[in-house]
C-alpha cells in the first residue's frame, strides 16, 4: 500500500511523510539522510522550513537540551498546516517547558510508577481474557482492532482515569479525527473542542462527586490544579493512553505473524517477554513522524546554524534504526538486550505512561498467542490497510483467523 500523501522532493528540502517501501520499515529516505545529511532542511505544510534530525545520538542530545523547547503550540507541524490553538494549552504536558512542566509532571509521576502499573496486571489480565473469550465465542475470522487491540488499552485507561467506557465511541472518533492527516483543520479543531468540552463536563461532575479514578483523586488532592488543567490532563492521558498502545498491539501482532521465527522464540520462552516488547517498540516506532522542538536561541548543530524560533523534527523511527547505535538495526530480534531506544522519547518529556504500556503489551501479546492457537492473517499481508495517513502508525484493520 503506497502512502496516500506526497513524499519528499529530492531536489528541494524533503517533506514528511516520506514513502515507505516495506510496511514494517521506516521510509528508506530516512536512512539515506541519517547516513549523509545528519541535519537536513525540512519543508513544512505551512510553508515554513526547519530541520530534520535522524541520528540516535543527536535525537537524544536535543531531547535532553533545554535550549530546545517543547512548546510547539504555535510552531510548524511536520505534517499538518496547523497544530494547536492557544486554548489547548492548559494541562498539555507535552508542550510545556520547566517550570510549568515540572509542576504538573511531579504531580502525575507518582501515579504511573512501575510498582503501581504492575499492580494493575491482574485487572489487565482479566480484561484481556474477557476479550479473548468473546473472540473465541464468536469464532474466526475477526478484525483484531475493534475486538482486541483497541478496547483493551481503552478500557484500561478509562478505569484508571475514571472516564466512563460507555462513552468510547465518541472519544475514539475524536481521536481518529485529530490524529489523521487527511482531515481538514476545521475537523481537527472541532474534534479537539468536543473532547475538551467532554472532559470539562466530566471534571465538573467529579468536582461535585469525586470517585477513586485518577481525575477524582487529583480533584480531591492537595494541589492547585485548575479545572482547565484537569481537563487538559484528562484529555491528554485518555488519548495518549489508548491510541498508542492500541497501535503497538495491532502492529506488533502483524509483525509477529510476519516473523514466525521470532514468534516461536517469544512463545518458547516467556522470560523474554519484556525484551520482546522493547524490541517491538524499537523496531516499529509508531510515533512515525517523530517529535518536534523549537530552538530558544541560535545553536550550531553539525555545523549548521539553527536559528532561534526554528522547528526541529526529531525522527524517532530513524534514530531507532541507527546502525551507529544498534547492531543489525533492521533485524527484528526479540532476544536483543535493551539499549536505549527512543520509542518513548527521551529527557523530561519521556513517556509518562511507558510502564503501563509495557504491562499491557506483555500481557496482551502473551495471552493472545496462547489463547488463539494457530493465529494467522485472514487476508494476504499486502492487503492489511496500514496507517500511512495517521500520526500514530499501525493498521486500520487486522483480519485474522485461528484454529478452533
Ligand atoms: C509522552 C510514546 C503510551 C502518556 C510520550 C512521548 C512519546 C510517547 C514518544 C514523548 C513525546 C515528546 O517528547 O514530544 C508512547 C508510546 C506508547 C505510549 C510509543 C505506547 C506504546 C502511553 C500511555 C500513556 C501515555 C499508555 C498514558 C497512560 C504520555 C504522556 C506524555 C507522553 C502524558 C507526555 C509526558 C510529558 O510531556 O512529560 N509518549 N506513549 N503514553 N506519553 Fe506516551
């Protein structure tokens, strides 16, 4: 399946998205840039030009350097004409710099520790098993996206936050609109406003009657969070908490099915589940256009002068396939020792939900391949619709069958 959107112009500055040759590999042009032009000009859809960085070392260095701001509310987006509205700012951790970021991150970090997330494992196992039971009861074939990979992280984050799961049809649709490259700016803003309004109402309801979900706990807690911040935090966690993990689950399943030797190794030794999850994160790097930062001052990077106010795009997929950092980077090896992939970012914005995502992936992959023996694609591999058109890569549908 070819990317539906135009890719780089070899003559001028490249533009994202670049075309993939293989659905499980990053665009080959990223590899060439990484080799030859470690800092490249990049053309943005709004007409501005900025920079693209592709090397692991550089991506990590810039993500850890406070001369580059995460406040990109008014910066260029690598794939859209618009990004955020200033009203979207409260609670949007991803776009804040210290000290504002530090204040919110400190408040939230204790709720996402490894220990707390491990404690959710029995409930996550229960949710995974319920969905496997339903799949078996209905029998093959099935589309794993609506039946398994999307509902599991979605139900988990709803329970964690205290968001009614019955409302999922609405927020799944808003998220799909907001993350798509083919929707109009008006549609994106309308979806985001609808989600903001929904969260504000939920926060109002919980102010009156707080429950034990994280939003209720934050409302009751000894902190100075405003309603707008609470709504913003809820919105970010709800979307970041399900879209990402859902796509890792479906794309990871497709990847295992395409690499039977790796699936066999994974099934033979449950002890490597944690490594396998890290390797899938590295290999697939679903934040396919990377992340952006804005230069707060002029800076020299690889001999090029980055000007204050310019936008830098840090290609997480290119960094995670960098041969200068990873041995045999283009090979999927579920036994690979972990070595600082950047699939969750790096530095102060490194993914808040990473421990939750890891627990969900470990449980879901392990139980899926145990619970549906002989799992296979129900369509030819090249007919699986890939998410070329979405900020978070993955599959739109995953038709599978298994032995009953
Ligand atoms: C930040 C990826 C799952 C919540 C990030 C960043 C990346 C990322 C790359 C950093 C972005 C940047 O620096 O600009 C992923 C992937 C996931 C995942 C690949 C799944 C496999 C989750 C989950 C949650 C979550 C399950 C919620 C429970 C967040 C939040 C931030 C973040 C709140 C912003 C942190 C900050 O700015 O301090 N994620 N994420 N993510 N993620 Fe995740």
